[in-house]
C-alpha cells in the first residue's frame, strides 16, 4: 500500500465515521456557520472552552467528503489543546494547504492525510472549511462574545 493510498483510506474513514459530528454541544460558548458558495459546502461548528482550552468541539453540515473528513480530523487533533495552540495548529494546516511543509507533522495527526489536497486548488477551500470555522470560533470567543453565532462565507 502506498502512502497516498493510506491517506485516501484515512480521509474515507473520517468521512464515513466522522469524529465529533453532532448538531449541538452542551454549554457551547460559540457557534459559527461557514459556507463555501462555490461548491455548496455548509458547516456549523460549536466550541466550548474551559481553562483556556478547547473543552468541547463538534461540527455538523453538508458537503463533500474532503470538507467533512477534514473537519472530523481537525476536531480530533485540537480537542484538549489550549486556544493559542489550536490556532497555531490551524495556521500550520492552512500553510500546508497552500503547499508548504507542515511544521507540526505529529500534532496534525490524521489531518496530515490532506497534504495532497494542496495539488488541487479547487479542493483547498473544502479542506480548510472546518479549520477556518475553528479559527473564527476561537477569535470570537476571545473577543468575549459568549453564546454567539457568526455566519461567514469563505
């Protein structure tokens, strides 16, 4: 099995059996809605923070296998991390989607499987949808907007 085949299996597994997919989150602090008008992907992301760390994180929505699987891998990679650390990891993933080598290979966990998506510019926004929703949710929380809903078109 090639590395590319293994990565495809990881992506398909996250799509078929997503981690942390739920329509609601008890005690959420922030709810953001992101959409990609070019392809129709929609995502709701809900964040709960405790002790300046990602204490709860779920996503729900409709979209292609890349957007849904990437969101699943993202939630698994950032749950339990401090907010700044989660933002730094989000930036590392964003840079990876634009063709740069990731600085935090191990911390990205299964999200590293999306590295090949950078070769397909039309799919990059799909892979970034959940990660950009997380970035928005954390910055919204840090601005002090509790139980706030933000809608954003990527």
